[in-house]
């Protein structure tokens, strides 16, 4: 990163306005934070379900599955929905430079490698998930939450990264509201009555 005067930042050979750099950093942070929040909520569901899903080793499998799915989403979005950013000058220049890689042998190789790794992680996760001594009813909340995460990631590919990012932001906000409402009620409801 090289600062050039007061108006631009040099990043990987492209000139960016400082606000774009701030947007990239905060966007990356928000995605990471939201993904990790979803992992945390998923682990709460695993803890409530029990049956071995609450163990730390399965938590690592959950995390690997989540991040491998995120990686696959990133590759698919980059390859097939990059045109979403064509309205931004810097993005257009970056897309022109990146397009031969993304749609050439390199891009398809990366897609095959990431898709294969995601499939391998998913099959390993499924093996341990099925081995848990739980009824179908005990599995439903956790599976529904995992499917909702997959659907949110699918929005990036189907409707583009901007819409996907907005959907993730809304889901993140709604989760916070419910989390604080439910746990706040449990923690503070008794105090109000006793005062």
C-alpha cells in the first residue's frame, strides 16, 4: 500500500480513493464477523442437540465446512458474477486484467480444487453428523440453520455479491436482535421482578 498525495492509495497496481480502501476493509471485516457469528450460533444448536455434536472436534468440522463453502462461493461469484462490479472504474480495470485467469485454465483449476475440497469436507462432516445419536426432530433446528447459511451464500452466486452482501447484513442484524432479545429476557427478566 502506497499513499499518493491526498487523493489516492496505490494497492496492487491500482489507484484507489481512501474511502474505497476503507470500504474494502470494513466489507471484509463484516463478512468474516458475520460468518463467525453464524458458526457460533450453529455451535449453540450443536450444544443443545448433544449426541456428540457438541464436542470440540465436531466444532472444527463445522468450521471447516462453513469456510470451505465460503471459499467455493467466493470462487463461483468471482467467475460467474464479477460483472456486478462493472459499473465501478477500478473494478472494470481489475476485471479486464483478471478475466483471462478467471475463465482460463487457472480459474477452472481453482474451481475444481475448491469444489473437490468442499465436497470432501462435506462428506466427512456428514459422516460424523449421521453418527450422532439424535432423532430427526433433534436435528431439525441445526440443519435448518445450516441450510439457511447455505442459502445466504447462494444469494452471492445467483443474485450477485452486492445483493448477497446486503442479505448477509440483514440476516446478521436480525440474528443480533433475536439473540439479545432471547438471552436478555432470560438474564434480566428475573431481576426486574425482584426490584
